[in-house]
C-alpha cells in the first residue's frame, strides 16, 4: 500500500536561503492526535514539514470536514537565538506570526502551491482566539516564531493534484512561507587612524555598490576618539556578506590602502540611531 503527499509546508529566508535550518516545526497536540488516528506520517525537516497518507485514503481524509471544522496547527520555533534580529518583519514580544491557508484560487488552484504571505496583518497576539487554540502553556514561556494553520477542507479543492500528478509524488499540495531579512546602515568607528587627517580618509567598496560618508569624530570614555563613517543606504543582513570594503587614505600624490579588508557587520551589534532626523537600524563596527 503506497503513501502519497497530503501537504507540505516549506519556509525560506532571505538571510540564508532555503535549507538553512533556522526553524523547527512541531504539530500541536490536537493535530498530532488527528494524524495518529489516520496513520498520517509526519516528516519534519529543518524549515519544512511534510504530511503523508495512504494513497487510497487521501480523498476520504481531505473530505472529512466542512471549511473551518478541521484545522491542522503547526508551530514553528527558532533554532537560532538571533532569529528575531535579522528577520523581517521581526516578531514582537506579545505577538506571533499567524498564517492560515485560504481557499485555492487562480494559479494556486492550478498548481497546488499556495504562498502564505507575511505582512503586518498576519500577526496575532497571544490571547487571540484563533491563535490561542494552537498554543499550550509552554508556548507562553517559549513563544513560537510562527503558527501555520491548514484547513483540511482547502486540501479537498486540490485533491486531484496529488496522486499521480505530473512531476511525481512531491507535486502534492504545498504551502510556502518566505521570510525577508532586515536591513541596517553600517557605521564604522576607527580608533587607530587619528594620526591621519579624517578629510583624507575614505571607506571604499571594491564593487562600487555602496557609498560611505564621513560622519565626523566621536569621543569615547578614556579620552579615546574615533573617526566615523556611515553607509549612505541600508544593507540587507546576510549570514555571509559579499561586501569587499577597504579603508583608504587619499592625498594629492594618490591613494594608499590602510586596511585591505574591513570586517562586515555583526547582527548582534545592531541598535536604533537617529540619522538625518529619522530613526534607523544601525550596525556598529568598531576597529582599533
């Protein structure tokens, strides 16, 4: 007796891309019980979860209830403690990203793939009735990053796409979630260049994609001063940055490289600063 894909939920993230293993999915207790009773197999992988059922029983399973009657709850927990720092939109202390499947229409109805869109309206507070039914006491202490709710009735509209669909058994009903990455202005503090004229210094991007402006000097405890440069635009946070930045000194006789490769920003050194009268995320980078 063969098994076929009932549905799959997969998450991608602009910070590292698919397969990064940033999230771990756990079905709610009620959903797990429903799966056991119907011999639904669960394959939880980093950033995805797949539900499989006996091919001969698929139609019976997806036609069990009317819309809104059978809701499968899937809780997603961050494997990375810094997840909230680089994810967009960022989760809040009292809110959880709550994404629900919808009745298939248009391309979704034709392909069996539905994008669960992330936006400001997709968040719910912990006391929201719809979200609360998928949470337990432990979730009050260790809050999930996201909860996805799959209405079993929505799968019935796509039942014909799963068994024997073109492209193989993985062509079943699939839900996709795509996280964006936050962006910040990079702010360099140079402590070892005070002997040089700050007017002659420049942070140079070897790829010519980012410009940096001289932002004066700042005084630190102990009488130490730093020359400050800040990027003119925000830079999207990445696990590994492609930027190739140098510190150069420019004079009438030409340029010389003072630092051949500047360190990139660290997501743990991000704070809010006021720049040109507006509040912005700033990644501070200190170089002695």
